[in-house]
C-alpha cells in the first residue's frame, strides 16, 4: 500500500508542478488582453499582429490554462460537486462512491476524450491547419495539442485519486490520513 500511495503522491507532485508552470500563462494572457484593448481603443494595430490575432491568442491561452489546470483541480477536489445528499455520509461510503464514479464515469470519459483530442491535434498538424480568418493565427495544432495534454493530465489525476481512494478503503489505518481522501480530511466519522 505504501507503493500505491507513493505512486499517487508522485502523480500529484507532477500535476502540481505542471499546473504551477502553466499558471504563468495567466500573466501572458493578461498582457495580451491589455494590448488588445489598448490598441483597439486608440486605433493602433501592431504590425502583422492585429486584433484578430490577439483575440485568437487570448482564446488559445485561455484554453491552455484550462487544460493544464483541470487535473490539478481534480486532485485538489476543487471541481464542481453536488454533495447535498451525501453531507452526512461516512467517509468509507464517500470513498466507495468516488472510486465507483472514477471507474464508471471519469476513466471512460477521459480515455475517449484523450483519444479524440490527440486525433484532433494530429489531424490539425498534418493538415497544417491555420485560422479561417485571413489575418488569424497559424499552427492551430498547438492549442489542440494543449487540449490533448490536458486530457492526459486529467487521466493522471483520476488515476492518482483512484490510488489514494484504494489506500483509504483497503490500506492500513495508519495510511488513511496520508491517503489524503477529502472526506477523511473533513473530519467526518467513520
């Protein structure tokens, strides 16, 4: 069980480092938005980089931020949940539901999305796809590849949560706190 927990912690650290590095894209996105707004306000366009390209770059950066942070949000339990019916449930029940949800929903969805996202990016790369706008950005495979990489990070996050949940459910009592299962951290009674 210690090895399973170590594998989960390794995945968590990897996902966290990637998300932290990708967080710098927020500053780049803010700068791009600022330049776009100011240049449109005063009617000045950057040479070979007009408002269309800036707006497309904004959407690409936003997509990359979302993709690179999706897995991190899942391992930190910061994603949207509707737990109204489960507020009084025991941690073991919550863990069983988490594991079942991962197996029945998260893993199949993420695998399908991963296959389609990589195919989507590969076709875009092979066709040298560019923006439909004459003044748009080239290399559309880059934001599409970011989406595929984000799905890969989400799959790693789901795997990590599943491993932690297995340790919580079937591991020794001493590892329950280390497993970091969200319900256990909330102090719910077993």
